[in-house]
C-alpha cells in the first residue's frame, strides 16, 4: 500500500489569494493525481501529474488556475490560484500502484474554504 | 447522462440487515470496476475490486454484469461500522486509465 500525507490539512483563505497544497508519498510512484470533491459531491479529477512530463488537465481545469509541480517520484504540489468562494472544496492527492494489484490510494485531503 | 450512476440514498437499515447497492455505467469500453468506501470527512479507501466472475470478501459480495453495464455490492449482516458512503468506480479503456467516480450511496446502519 501507499501512505500519503498532505499539507495543509485545512485552510481558510481570502478571495484572490493562492494556496499551494503539498502531497508526499512514502514510496516512489509514477502516477499521481489531483482530485477535487465539492460539498455533497463525488470526486472529480483535476489533473494527472506524472514525473518528467507536464501535468495533463481534465476538461474544465487549466494550468493557470491549478499549476502543478512534480519534482520527483514521491512529491507533488497543487496550487489553487486567484481563489474564489467557488474553489471551496476538498482537494485530494492520489497515487496508483500497479503491484501487487492495480490499486489507487488517496491522501487525507485538504479542506479549503475561500471567504 | 452521467458516466457512472448510483442511487444517492441514504439507505437506513437496522443492524444485521442485508443491503444491496447498484451502479450503472454508460461506457461499454469500461474495463475495471471497484467499490470504494468513504467515511465522513475522510478520504476514499478501496473496499474491493469487482470481477466478471463476481467476488466475495467476508460479508461483502460484488457482482458485475457487463451486458447490462451494471455493478452491485451486497453487504450481509450489516454492522454499525458499515455506515459510510459507498462509491462505485470505473476505469475506461482509452480514457487514460482514469478513475471515474459515481456520486456515492450513503448507508446508515442503526441499532
């Protein structure tokens, strides 16, 4: 299995500011993902962040708004830029391990509230 | 139509009851299927994979019907600790092997 930690666990931010969320994994993984879970809703994939290449964004998400870094195989950051109240959500980091079985694990999430 | 659909519930059942959740998916190219469990204010955790032949893990049984594009989860002898949201998850070929989540079915097991 994979143990994933995220910082911060929660934050309250002002409109127009930016927040960078860190994700640390206890093992080297190729595939990392960033998800958003808005209140009462399921998870939506923001982007796939593979080491050594640019992040791939899903429809409705753009790099200027959600820049991602993936400097090595155990770490990634997601920045939520120029925040508005609509960005209030839980942001989850996730990794996929191929062995022993193809399984995806999630970090504990970062609960963001934008005032 | 959503790619993965679930009845949101909540399902309120007494302890010891048997409860079944259903999930339908729209893309026939979907190749892998899972049930995840999400407790309140926690991250999703894999409950079990779903195989074509069906699979069982203790009190939990998962079934897949590819012809009907339908997945089910059966929980027998419900425990209070089973109270959570159960997420149906699908991976589709050609979709970059991304997980697509259903909106989840909420289960409340009561005394």
